[in-house]
């Protein structure tokens, strides 16, 4: 072989080795920072939204940035004004724990007669229905003229149950005083019980100053807190029954003739003002005063939803005679709110225990891992919304083989527009074993046993192929040259013999 051929072969071998050494450090680098950071993943067909950029602790996203639980700060249908005069509005589905709609839900407003919900609840938790109450007119006579009352007499005797019907159905302020003095001896001590009771259920923006709810500058509540109060009140079966009663008759007492009481909540009573009657309404309490405006808290349900609805500070308009309402405010706007909620929204299951949601890659694993939630999640959604319309954000750190069935590997949050409707942890549905063999391990980890990346291995293979071709060419060329030299020697030998 000529020296030039040997030089060429050496040059090619050196070039291949240099290329391989240059590629090794690059291919061996691993981005360690990316593996330790949460990665938001969505379906390829879904568009990205601002929701995916929100960083919050798992479990709080659906409250702080969503509509989950009564504390949800981003209602499903937004917070734009929808009613003409209501200053504060709250709509909550108790089955799915979804805030459907709210408007100024935490603005402090006067509760008016709605305070009687707490008065009744404290009474029911403090005494028996058949206890006899002896009324004293001294404090009752101090009520402002024209306020709602049933004209209780001095030393008149009624049962606690009878006075509760006076309190709720007729909104009787004198009944509130008689009940409170029966329980604690004075109204001030009873008010303390009322405030303590609502704080136990999370009412942080409510303060009562009297037992009947008449206007007081230091007394306030919010639509969200009033929803909490109504939910708590209806857990008491007797109070729930009274709140859905349309009429009640109190027999004659030792000081009075029989009294017939009629419900002041026109949503459940089709006799007084029939246009407001709604058979979906299951109970509630209405209130009106010149300073507080018209308030209303009620519950309503159909096959899909079980709602608690509150409107505060509605405007009431009267005819020229000054006493006949032409627009009640609270009832008119509650009817509008009921139609909006029941016609526009539905309840459905958006995740269920054992549901196969996604496949996530496993570093060093023989396959991906399929993940599932281990809880059932129901939510309210718009009537025309499907599961595919929800944005799904999956957050997980790098998953490294081996993975065991039941391992917590990721979390998911589901969003409707800008409101998070649910969060759940995701668990492995089956085991994932480490990949076996160098080729599989190289594909899973990015490096083979000899430390070569896939890219550098390909380049080395190409270089070796080129060297093989060059080697064959040089060998063939050397054989041809050797054959030529042997042929020439034979010719020279033949010529010498012929001489």
C-alpha cells in the first residue's frame, strides 16, 4: 500500500474520532432544572388560556381562582350586574358546592328581617317547641310604630312553636323580643348568642345589633354570609318546615283571640300575589324597610340544581298612594335570577373515581403511565357545555421508573373560561417497570451504556461505514497494483529467456 493511501486512511480515522469526542459532552448534558419544575400540560386540541399560568397551592386554586365551595371568588357565570336594582347577589348550588353567580357578594348590607333566621335558629337550639313563653309588653311597646307585630299582650302565654310561626311567617318583631327574653332574660345577651352562632359557620362579615333586624347603623351582613345562614337554618328540620309554610293559625290564648298568619314570601304563596309564585322554591324569607331596601333569601330546586339565592338592597317602587307597590324589587329580581340559573345551567359529573384521563411519560420506564382521579366530582356547567369544552391543566414533576399502582404522580385542575371548577390528585393505574436492555435504557434515559447519545451513535455509525468503504477501496486498489506488478515481472522474465 502506498504511503499516500495510508495517510488518507489515518486522516479519516482521526476525523471520525474527533467528531465523536466533540459530540460526547454535548449529548451527555441533562437539563436538571426542568425536571424539578411543575409542567402544565393540556390536550393538543385545546387552546391555551391565562388559567394555565396561575400559580397557587393545590386545593386553593378552585377557591381563590374558581367557583368551588361557598368561598369561591370567581363565580362560574361571572360577576357582571344582571339585575336592575339589587346591590348584592349570590347564587350557590349546594349539591355540587358551586358558586353559580355573584355580584358584590361580600359588600356589607343591612340584613333587615333576614336577621330573624338567626333568631329562630338560636331559639330552636336553646329550648323546646312546647315551652310556654310569658310575654311582657314593657320592651315590646318600645318598638317603632308601624313595625310588623302580632300585638302580643302583657302576660299572654304562647308556646315557642307558635311564636316562631309569628316570627317567620308574619315577620313579627314583638315575637322576636318575647323569644329572646325567654331564652336569655334580655335582648343584649341573646344578640351575643346570635353573633357567636354565625361566626361558627364562617360568617366573617356579619354583625347583629338586635334580635329582629330593624335598621341599626352597626348591623350588617353580606349576600354570601346570608347564603351560609340560610343553608345552616335549613339543616334544622323544624325551621325548614316553617320557612316553607304558607299559613298557620294560633288558637286563642289567655289574653287574645285566635290569630291567622299568612306567609309574606310570595314565591311560595300563590294566593296573595300569584305572579311571583314559583313551585321550584322550597322556602325562604323576605324583608323590606325604607333604609335597607327589599331583601330576599330563598332555596329552590329542580332535577338538576339545588340552589340558595340571595338578593340584598333591591329598590321597591310604590304607586302614587304611597303604600301599594308597583314593583317589589326583591321578588321581581329573584324571579329573574331563578330563570337565569335554572334555564342556563345544569349539574353533571366532570370526573369520576377510576376514570382513565391521560398517559404521562415515565423516565427510564418501559412505557407511559395512565393516570386516574380517586374521587367523584360534580359541578354546575352551562346547559350547552360539554366536558371537552373544559380546559384541563395537568401539573407534575418528572416521573421516574419504577412506578407503583396507586402512586400519586400528578394533579389536575379543570377550568371553564376563567373559573376553576375542580381540582384532583391523579394516581397511577398500573405499575411501570424500568426498561430492560441497553437499547431500551438508552431510549428512556437519553444515554446508552457506553455513554453515547442516540445522535452521536448515528454519526459514529456513518463514519465507520465511510471508513469501511474507503478500506475496501484501498484493499481492491492494492490488489490491482500487486497484480499489475506481478504481470510486469513475468513479461521481463520472458524477454530475458528469449535473448
